[in-house]
C-alpha cells in the first residue's frame, strides 16, 4: 500500500473514532431516545417512515432478535410512544403504531440529531460526490467479504449490508459483528495490516 492509501485509511480510522464521539455526545445530551441510530430512537425513526408495521417485519428490517425488539417495544409502549395491537387479519400478528406522543418525540429526536452539521463544510455537489465515493468503497468491501451473496465469517468479521436491512446512516446493530470489536481491539490481527 502506498503512503496515499495509508493516509486515506488512517483518515477513515480517525473519522470512525470521531463519529463515535459525536454519537456518544448526542446520547449523553439527549438520552437513549435522542439517538436515531440506536435502540428506541432507531425504532421511532423507522416507525416515522412506516407508521404501521408488524412486529415480525420490524424485527426483520432492523435485523434484531425478536426478544431484543420486544424489550425495546415494551419500554416504548409503557411510555406511551407506541401501541401494539393484534392484526384484524391474523390475531397472532402484532401491529406496531406510533401514538401522537411517539410522533412528537420522533420529530423532536430528528431535530436533535443534527447530523446535517457534520456535512456543513461540503457543498451539495460535494456531498453527492462523497456519497458516490463511499458507495463504491462500501461495495468493494462488501464484495471482498461476501461469497455468493452471503457474508463471510471465516475471518471472524461480518459487515452491515444496508441493502438487505434497514439501517440509518452510521448504524450497525451489534448482532452483525460476531465478536469483531473494531479496529485496534485485536492487536494480533491488526499487526497484519
């Protein structure tokens, strides 16, 4: 790898750390519901896009285990942000809906997230170009770690594939990682880079 490539890779690592700090600062300031990229905030953000959805479909879109999703939905329901009612067509299916309070909170969370401030130094054209560049890099990495459309786990890593599941920008549910804790956590593997 040339120095230019190494410099780019180092900038990606630095960006990853800074994005983590950005999201953590939002979490500290606004609590678990204020982060539209994780947990309850993530569910509210999706329900704002799709106001009526089955619990099964929501579980699939978020790529969450039904038990984990059930716990988060229980908290949202107890706080009056969602309702869960049996489907008229199939009583076994629970339909999730945002309440008025949930809609208000979701709108407030969206305002608080302030992710637009991350890109204020780029023009609209530059943001479009950056988006295209990142799509190409992501596609290259996904191709490197896929085998016949299935994510390879031979090296102990697994990457988010946004085309298959709903993920807000910058978010990858913990279930995808299969033990991979991020760059810098496995010194032995990092020595090979």
